[in-house]
C-alpha cells in the first residue's frame, strides 16, 4: 500500500468540471492499494500519515504532524503509483489491487484517517478522470509504503 504525501497550502480535485473535494493547509495524499493489501495496512498507513512530522515547528524544523498543526487532507486514488517500469517503455499496472479491492481499501484508508483525528478529510472520486490542483508548500513530498 502506497501513499504519496505532498505538503500543501491548498488543493482541490475536479471531476467533469465540478469540485469533489478541496482543502486548505495540510496534505494532498495520492493513495494506491496493491495486490494482497489488507484493511489493517490501510489503518496502519492512515496512522502513519496523520503522525508524519513534516510541518515546521517554531524554529523551522520539520517536527510537527498533520494532527499537531490541525491540518486538512485531500485523498485522491492513484493506481498508477503501483506501476512497474522495470521493463520496456510501457508501465505495467499488475501490482495494483483489482478495482473493487482498491476502492474498498481507499474508502477504509479515508475513514481511518478521519478516525485518527484529522479535522477534515476530503476525497476525489475513485476510478474517475480527475483534475488535481495544488499549491505545494516547500515543496515537501514523501512516499509512504505499508507492507504486511
């Protein structure tokens, strides 16, 4: 299971021109479930996401978490994070979870992130073509991976 975290000042996602989710200061999370991932991994990854210390403290050191700063989250499904690019020029998406499993784990991750105490968790639309707009802060971008 993968989560690409981007520290943001704001972000929004649109489907067919309509905003489906937006947030202010916090994290834009691109989420990807892989084959064999479990609900327990979704909860573990949500806990790690909420507690990852990537926001500046009073002296500018990355020492505060999303929870510490009361930040928001926008979670967007992105199966392409599982791409295998090791052979040839066309990526293989075989490592990604089947769509029905991916949707279930995406929804569990979103709920778990809310349960962790993130005050606002917004989403894109699973499986849709989305336009994502963001104002990156830093930039700070981290890849989190949870494995069984």
